[in-house]
C-alpha cells in the first residue's frame, strides 16, 4: 500500500514537470523531496519535503472540509524544524487521488495523545494546486532548529528558563507549552486554568510541565494558580515533594490562604519536620510566626542555614524579603533582594521588590541618600516595566512605582503623561491606565497644576471602581461648603482599597481638621501605618484645628525628614515664617531633604526677601536633584527677576546656566539673545542666534529677529522666512509691520 502511494504522488508531480526524488534511506517522516520545475530546462532550486500516507484508514475521520489526520509528536517536531516546507499527502487507493496540506504550527491542533491536522478535500494533488504549492516553496521561511526558541522572547524569564530545561528532556512537551503559553499571554489566567483542570487526568502532565505552568502563572501575578500547579507537581514527584510543597505553601501564604498553606505543610508538621527542606521549614515557621506574632522564629531558623543553601532558593529569599519589607525593615529587605538579583540578574521579582522597598523607604523619609534612591527606583522600575511589556506581563504593578516616584519629586507633567493612555498621547498601556493607583496619582498631579477638567477625566476612567469617589473628591469644586467636601472624603475613605488611597483620604481629612480618633485605627492595616504616620496625621489634624503649638510638639517628638517637611508646611501656613525657615535649614542640613530647600525658596519669596530667595534657588539648582519641570520653573524665575530690574548681564548669566540644562529651549535662547541686544552687544547676539537657531513662535520675539537680520543677514532667504512668519502672525498688525521692514529697510 505504501509503495502505491509513493507511485501515485510521483506521477502527480511528474505531470507538473517537478522533480520527485524519493528518500529511500531511514528517515524521520520525509518520503521525498520535490523540486519545483525540476524536470524543465529552468529548475528553480526550490524544494518541498513530502510525507506520503496511503490507505482507506486515512479517510475514515471525515470533517466539514476534508479529513482529520493524527500523527506522532516526534514527527511533528522534526517537520516544524525542517529547512523545507513540509507537505503531507494522503492517497485514496481506490480513486488513486492524493490530497495535501502544509504542516505548519498554526494548522496543527494539539491533543492529549499527540496532534492532528485537517487535510482539505479541495487540495487535490494535480495541476489545480500548482500555483499554491509553488508559492509555498518560494515563501519558505528560514529554518528554526528549535521550535521553542521562536516564542521565548514572548515569555517571562523564569518560564523561559524552565522551558529551556524542559526542551532538553521533553522537546514535545516544551513545544506544546511554549505555543500555548505564548499564545495566551494577553489573558494568562484563561490559559492556565484549563491546563490545570485537565492535568489531573492528563498522563502527559509531568512534574516539569506543571512546574513550568506554575512559573508562568507566578510571573503573570496569579500566585493562586501557581500554588495549584506546584501542589499538583508535588503529587507526581515523591522525591521532590517537600520542596514543591514548600513552594506551593509559600505562595499560599503570600496570597493570604493560610488554610491551604497549612494543608500543604501538614505531612511534615510535628516533631520530625525540622530539616525536611528549606522551603518547607520556612513556610512552617512563617505560619507559626504569624500565629504567635514572633518574627524572631524565622530569624532563629535561618541562623543555622548556610548562605549557599539560601542563595540556591530565590523563591525563599523573595518570600523573606517581602516579609521584611512588610514589617518596615527595609535594610533587611534590600539586602535579600540584592541576593536574589545576584543569583538571578534578570529576576523580575528581585528587581521589582528592590524598587518597591526603596520607594517605601523614600515615602517614609527613612533614607540617607534620597536622590540616589530615586534614581535607582526609576532605573529599576523602567527596566522591569519594559521587560514586562515585552511579554505582556503585569506591568501595571511597576508602572505605579514610576508614577508615584515622579509625583514624589513634584514632576507633575511627567506624572500626567505616564498616567494617560497611549491612545490619548500618554505613555500608559491599557492595563496600566486602568490601574487605580495610576489614575489617582494622575488626578493628584492634575490638581497640582490646577487642571480640574483633566482630573475629572481620570475619575471618569475609574467609574464604578473604589477609586472613583477619591478622584471625585480631589476634583471637587473648592468653593463648595467645607462640610460637603469632608463628606466626600469620608465616602472616599470608606471605599479605599489600597494603602495609597487610604493615606490620601487620611491626609485630606486631617488637613481639614476632620480626622476622627477612630479613623487611624480603622485603616491602620490597609494603610500600613507606623507610629510616625500616626503622629504626622494627628499633628496635621491639630494644626488644621488651630492648635499649631500642639502640632509642633507632636512632630518634634517623632523627628524625621518627613516630620520636618510637614512642620515646615504647618508653620508656613500659620505665617510663622522665621520658625519655618529655621526648620528648613535644620531639615536640609540634617537630612538632605530637598523639599526643605524648595520650601525655603518659597517662604523667602512670600516674605519679600527676593534676593535671598534667588540665592537659595541657585543653591537648589546646584544640587542637580530637581525634577526637570522644577528646574525649568526656577530658571524662568531667576531670568524674569533680573529682567524686571533691567539686570541684563544677570539675565545673560542665568540664561547660560539654563541652556546647560536645556540646550534646545527656545525661550532661554531668545532671553539670552535679547539680554545681549539690551547690552548693545550685537555681534554676541548674532553669534548666539546663529549657534542656537531658535524658532520664532512668539510675536514678542519678532522685533529682535528682524533687527538682527536687518543688520547682519537681509538676504532673499531671510525675506522668505519673513513671509512665512507673516502668515503665522497674520492677525498681529504690529508684528506684520515689523516683518515688512525687511522688504523696505531704512536707508
């Protein structure tokens, strides 16, 4: 039967004048190589590999479009990696007609026992298929010797590591999982849940495959599914059961499922459990520590463990780091995250965890080098976010950090751009833009820039979510009665479901003197409040209620950079400027808190000491730590102050300093040129203009531009530019008259 099939296929290709070259030696499922136009005087050198099957068996499974063919995994892996496009031909021995289909990854359907593909009845192997088969031969892509490698860039790092190891011992399983997991990366839960459900009765659900699924679920932020995958893997591997159960139990603890964790640990709980496995021991000890409130139990356990044993289990290190960060021990958390990153430099969890810990330390004012920490947060968060975006991971978790860090330094325009969806000119993808923290911070930045309309838009995007009441309260009309505003913030606090939301609500209520004694206790866990936070909110509430001295005493009792910054704000609002300036100096010199120096500039200006404010602004710029938009504002302030006093040499010096920060800023460029013209330094002004070439976008600049060209460059090209400018400023009669001077220069 097999030889009849080969003969019929050879005849069909010969009738097409294509060369049929049978492969008689042992092969992996390729019966012949066919060269397009190989029997003509112009052979193409383009080939198709052909697998031939003949017999009535192959025509029994009828489908809507033809017949279903099932095959072995080893053949499929070989065919998909072939240098030539592979065509399967099934031959009906009665009619002696062959039907074909190209073997591609998209056309194949995976099954529990192998794979299948439909062979269309319309694909008859005769002259009617000549053009289609020719196109296949000529469109053959370059071979990929490893089918898994093609999709690895679309998967998370730990999944890639697991798949790479799996492909060495189970290439068919690696290929199947790679296709499924990469294809479902936009909705990973929808891919993982059916896999786990089917795996209970799936003989192919090996430990390595389940562990790979678990790593994928964990990387995509679905720890509950990861826990289930590792628990199933533990059932199939008695030798590694303690370790796999330990991983599953740690993930259960992470998602707050203590009963599930206890169930996973039960086989090794009791007197004989010690030393069973590091992950098991840590999980058991963590449960006991949570029940007894004794975190030292974990520390005692780890004293006897070697660094090598700990470093070999990044999952354990990450778990311990998260616990340390949760109890406010950021130094310990950062040290553990560092060890994870040393062991696995591409670890998303390690890098993201370090960025989170640094950010939390910044927010609590517990850092010695705030600017250095800010820079590291931005670098780590940007790197992790870009990696997550590449494989459609949960990038919203790290995008929050970027938005919060930029808000912390007062980079409001950057915050708005980060929080705005790409469809509306921003930088956030759909998942990032729909994150409530991102939307809340975007609304905060909008209010800081007095853009309530934009803040309302962020609220509209959160319609029907717990974040909506908070954003509505932020964007509320400031003229409405104070009682109405407080009521809105109480509703927002009742709906708060993130630490950030709870803290914003507490701060807003405290700033209005409306914080109740029970509010702090009610949201203490959600807002992750420590003693310093309680003092800060209580002091703010006291100041808003008129007890400024009480607020000062409270803040002095729990002194920190954050307490210093709040005290400056309270004293400034109370008009106690001398005291506020003293605290600015104390906080800046003692902690390097940049906000204190910024407040000093503002307080000096409010008090009317403009020269001292300018000198302080220069010190502030010299730190190099300000956000870009703050640097712009300070440069502009220094330039305008000197211009109002006709100090043109001072303006020139300030413009040069500003242009070092922003070489392409046309406002600074024109301010420099005009300052030189006002000093009657025409040659210097012309040199600056030729070097900087700032565009003319403001009618107030036209006079200087015309004067320079009248004196140095009244050429046809300059007059053509003047014509363009005239159309730009067509509704400015005075500007048009100035431009006309180039066409009619004075004698």
